[in-house]
C-alpha cells in the first residue's frame, strides 16, 4: 500500500470511534495500535524461535533473557531490541472473539519490558477496556490485523513518515491541548534548515553526529532532523537522544523512534532541568554531563519550576561546574531560559567542532527582567560569551495553543569569522500564508517558499529590510539611578499638625509602649501650636528652630518623634532649598528617584547631559556603585519598527466628507 493508503487505513479508525470517543482521544487509540501492528510485523519471522527459546529461559535473570532473545530477533545488525513471547498476534486474537480483551492484554504483557512501558504510558489497557465495553474492540483489531506494514513492504523511513503524519493528525484533533507538546512541522523544518545551513564542513565526511532534544514531546524535531540529514548529508550517521516528562508524549516519542528503525532506548522520561543522579521520584537529566553536536527544542512557554526549586538551586550552587553558571536564577514562573542554559551546558568545546542549538521561545526571554535579575544575567552570560548567533521573529498564530509571537534562537559556540561578536536579527513575522481552516489558535503557516527565503536571509548575513546585524555589546546597558534633591517646605499649620496624629511615633505616646522620658501627646501639640505658622523653605533652619522650641520646654526630641513631626509638617516644594543630611550631603528624594538604561557604548556623563539634564536640571547620578548594574536585553520589535505618519487634517476631512456623502445617498435611497 502507498503512503496515503496507509494513512487512510489507520486514520479511518476514527469512523469507528466517532460518537464513542472525543476527537482528542482518537490518537490515543490509533497510535498504539499502529505501533502494535508494526512491531509484530517486524517480529513475525522469528516469533516461533523466540517463544521456543523463552520457554527454555523461564526463571532466568531478565538481563540474560533480553540478551538471548535480542540475538534471535536481530542476530546480524543487533538494532532491534525488543521481542514478544506470546503465542498471540492480532490475527489470532480474532479466533476467540469472546476473550479478545483478555488475550490482547496477555499479548501486550508478553512484550519485552521496554515495549510494555510504551503501552503503559499510552494507558492502552484503559482504552481497550472502553473499546470492549462499547463492543468496538474486535472492529478495531480487524482493521489492523492485516495491515501490510512489515519491513519488506514498508521501509523504516516510510513507516516513520506514516507515523509522523498520524501524530500530526492526532495532535491537530487535540487543538489547544496540543500546544504543550506539539510543534507545527513547518516550524521544525525551518529550525532544521537554519541549524544545518552553516558549519556543514564536517557533515561532508563520514562521521557520527549526536542530536538532542531535552523536551522532545512527540519526537518531531528528532525525526525531522534525522530525515533532513539523511537527505542532505548521506555520509553522516545520526544518533538521536531525547527526554520527555509527560507519559503519553514520552510513549509517542519513544515509539516513533522504534518505528523509524532507531534506538527507542535513547528517549528517556524525566525532568531534564536537574541532575539525573538525584534520588527523586521524577527522574532528572538522563544525559547529565554528556555533549551533543546539535540540539533542538521547543520547551513549554512560561513553565513554572517552583516544584523543583530545591534540585535546581542545588545545581545552581555548583557554579561554573553546573548547568546554571550565572549569579542568579530566573523567576520561578518562567523556566524557559533554564532549558537553554541546560543545552549550552551540553555543547561540545569549540576546539572539538562546537555545537549548534535551535530553540523556540516566546518574547519573554528577550527582555524580561531588569539589570541584575536572573533573566538579565543569563542573557549577559550568553551574549558576552558570544553564543547568541541569530534570533528570528516568527509570525503570530503559528501554534495550536497560543496566538502570541514566537522567536527562534540560534546559539553557536563556534561561529564563523564573519559572525564573531555579532548577533543577527531576522524579522520573519510577515512570512506566512493564511490557513483555509484554523486548528485551535493556529491560523497561519510558513510555506516552503518562505522557509527557503528565511534560510537565505540567514545565510546571506547582510543588513536589509528583514535583517539587522549588531555588535554583541549593543544589547548591553548600564542601569544607573538618577537622583533629585529632596526639597520641602515646613509649616506648623493647623492642618499639618492634624496630620501628625496619624504618625506611628506620635501614636506611641499614648500607648503602654511610651517610656518615662517620652512627652505626652498634648505637650507635643501645645509646643507646635505655639511654634507659629511661619513657612520655612530651608530644612536646616526649620530643624534648628524646632529643636530649640522643644528644648525651651525641657523636652528632648527622640529621633523617631522628630522624624514624624518633620514628615507631618512638610510638603514637597520645588522652590525650597535642597535638604542635606548630617554629613552635609544632599538628601535624595526617593519619590522622584528614577533609573536610566544607558547603552554600554555610550559615555554615562555625556548621556545624562544630553538626555536627562535638559528636562531635569537638578538630576544627579547616584554615587552608590550598588545602584549601577550592567544588564542585557534584546528589544527585537524596536529594531524593526517603522514609523507611520499620521494622516493630515485635510486627508481626514476629505475622508469624512466622502463618508457623509455616502451615508446621505443611502438614506435617500431608503426613503
């Protein structure tokens, strides 16, 4: 059967399921049955030998059983690492139709442990029980029992393509729920095209290249990248590695590898953000300390890492030896940059050829976090180490679950000479076509022609309408604190004295917390009422007279009470003298405190003189070095903004008159 015929055969199962299962559940039934049929077809030639050998091995250690049976299944290539010891297959399950559920469970339970795990993660038993309850199980089994997908009829590559299309169809049925684990295939093609369009010299020689995805979902990035390399670079042997946290997507990804004739054991389940050697119920990074030539990923947007805080902080404390070699971690509500840092930790050294990374982000990693924050420190680490090569802005509405803009980052620790010290920004937000039918929030797709054009823009590396090129330090800035002097007038007016009654230090005078040296509230009010209503515009003069007034009444003002009185009797006044502290330094007005992000290439004093002082004459930069921080951000949209002038009043008047005339004509016709 041809590709399209196989798709129709398998996906046609939905007609049996329609009305009994939700559309989002169809793939949960179809995919494992396809896996089951393909695997049993692969095992068919050696089935009897395996059963005979297994009979002799009963009671032996599992490791010995696996080794012996693997040798029978694939004695030459030793690529097939699975087996089944049951007498059943899908055809024989149809013989005893009264016990088909029982026998199917027995059949699946007789697979090698690695294959059993796949069906467990698919929740296969739950679904076949529901099929049996609805009297549909035999109908589904019949549909797959004779499917001609043995290796002689359908190659591993072709079978992988069939399964990949079925995964796509199943994910599209999930619509918005698909967004967490499924990346549109045209986006993956773009990622792969870009990733393998430079540093390709080593791909022309016979060698082994390792590809890795730390959040592999259904395995699409691994399968598409493998197909691309097989087509473009035939001398290369690919080894794919992935990790996925969720049960079902892990099962899909692992089974996809197997159906592509690849090693499914290289897909691991767990959380790749922390050390896999930690004793935890959820496994950690299965490839801790390993390095890869190429890495691709579309980690979940805005993933919260709070539940794993202890283990991620443990990793962070390793400093330069760990995955997170920067001063601070990002905020707990968005771990996107942790995935990228995790991948950077797995890059090969430049002297060994280096590594290339393609990763999809939303806009947050570009600019979230001010100077000194975890996000800014990660960007600083990536940019100052010359790792960020290219960022491509993609169209909105590309994904099933979100309509936000997304960005493709290319990270490379072995840049070509022309790219060293540079970052390329490509604006591809207009490179799309509208879909005839939307799928969830996905209303756009990137056609092949636009994928090729974006790839060419990347390769050409020239400034033009859709491409900007910057020096690394153009994305850095110094965040300085701009202070203005505290200017206040002071007056013991009736209204301001009334405000004193709300000050905590004054309220304390009428509570058990009052000490024997504290004055009474009435005595304080009496002194202030006798103080006079003169308005002071110099803090020193007012402070001196205030202290003298209380001293004359033989009352010593405590610092908290004096501060409370000054705050109550003061009012901000731009015409007042700047207030000074006890050391003679001007006190800053914290309410007027501001910050400026000054580009690293700019002289700070010249910038302040040009951009700040013309508008605020008394502004000064804080002398406190702690208030000066280096930050990094990538304001992508700003660099491609094109100003559109407003229409002139004449144009607006003309347009309004035309509209009024049109409305008038419509009304006349109506009459």
